[in-house]
C-alpha cells in the first residue's frame, strides 16, 4: 500500500481527530528517532500501550523509509551539530587505511549531534504533523471530536 493511500485511509477512520493526529505525530517522532531498527516495533508497542490507532502510528513511522532516511538523518545530524556548536561536522578520515574500528572512532564525534538532532527534528516534525493531520481530518470529517 502506497503512503498516499495510507493517508487517504487515515482520513476515513472513525476516531476523534485529536487521537488520530496524536497517533500520526507519535509515529513521526518514533520514525525520526535515533533508534534505527526499532522504529516499527516501538510504533506498534507505543500505539498498543496508549491505545492509539496502530495503522495511523505505523504510517507516521514509515515516513522515515529507505528513500527518506538519508536526508532526514543527515539534516538532523547537521542541526544537532549546529546546536552543539560543532566546528567540523565531517571528520577527517584516512580512507587508504580505513578499518571498521577507525571508522567508528572517526564518527564517534557525530553520535551526540545525531541523537540531539534526530530528537529535536522528530519533536518539531511531530508537532507540525499533528496540526496538519488534525486540520485535514476536520476538513474531511464533520463527526470528529
């Protein structure tokens, strides 16, 4: 099912506008979180724990997908680095003598900017997506609360 089709399906669900918008926003935040590899499981678990619509939450999670993950994580890391005042964002790497250990060591300086940036951008994106979905639901439904 394509993302656009999932969004159309969200607009036809019978739940309050607020709860559907919250479910999508939670999914957006989880999808942009630094917990790569756990997004889907976390989305389902949090939707279940808070009795949110799982389809809507997972749709939000899937905004971060193989096509969008590199730009989202790159931008988020850049934002995190700017917030932390990191001078040199991309470390110097001796590509002729690269090993897995040296690669991890060289990119260790980006871990904190990555975490801060993904949480910050995820939070901002979740707030924005809440209002977008909420108002889209209000326009397409008249029964919502």
